């Protein structure tokens, strides 16, 4: 099967939805969950689902192509960043050209970049008085929150919203769309790679 690695630093609610979506899928499987944080909830979720996990240290992640061989060993074809908070080094991006996607909890190009993650994003959106926010799923390139957009969906921002209430609305949108978008991106690659 076509093998996905999910990279995540946090609770992993998106990772959980992705794992459930591809459970028993005929051609795609989640083969590995990678985290930079030993206490990240995502690791428990992966273990509970019987998926191999890998904890990476900073030194190894950012050193040369240090991390690519491990992914090759696990047969990883595609990388999904789901709340992963380290910038991906060029070696990894070059090893997975157009095979690495990220989800961001706002409508890029607004509210992206260094320091813009999780509730910091929602705080900024509320502080700016935005009436609308949403999610962006995009290819990963060498700048934060920058590669080509694949998919966006929107939701309202209400005057009484706090970062937490907005985060809940955004999470629901992510859970609704991210697994299916991952599947359609991968299936379109698989079709293109068929011998004619
Ligand atoms: C998600 O909302 C994701 O969009 C965000 O982290 C959250 C992870 O939640 N990613 C970023 O902010 C990246 N810049 P989860 O651990 O419950 O899936």
C-alpha cells in the first residue's frame, strides 16, 4: 500500500481522524506517526491504533539528511503535517517533492508564518476583527505556511468568540475535510503514476 507518515506535535485530533479514515483502506495506510514531543497526546493515539511511532530529537531532525533514511526504511511515500511545529528542513522537502502537505488553521496567506500556530492564530484573527476564518491545506515548501494551496474552507467568526471557541469551530472544519483531501491528493498521484 501507499504509506503515509503523520507528523504532529500536539494532541493529535487531526491525526486520529486521519488514522480512522484510512483504517482498512484498500490502497493507502498510515504507516508511521512522528512526533518531536515525548508527551504529545498524538503518540498515545497512534499506539492505541497499533501504528508505529517515532520520537525525533532536534539534533537528528535538522542534521543533513539525517531523518530521510528512517522514513525510507519505513517505506514512507507521503508526509502529512497535522499540527507539527518544527520547520521542515530542505533535505526532507527535497526528498518528498509534492508529497508533503500541511494544514493551517486560518485562511492563508493571512495569519501564517513563524509563531502563527494553534491559538495564537485565532487570537490574531479575533484581534483583527475578521468576520471569517477557516482552514488551508497546502503543499509544504521551504517557507513557513507558504506552498501551493490545495483546499480552503471557511467558517464565521462571531463577535463573542474567544480563541477557544474559534479553535473548536476550526477543529471541526479540519476533521470534516482533512482526511478526504489527503485521500484525493494521493489518489490523483496514484492514477497519474499508472503505466498507460
Ligand atoms: C490544528 O488546528 C492545526 O491546524 C494546527 O495545529 C492544530 C493541531 O491540532 N496547525 C498549525 O497551527 C500549524 N501552523 P490537533 O493536534 O488536535 O490535530
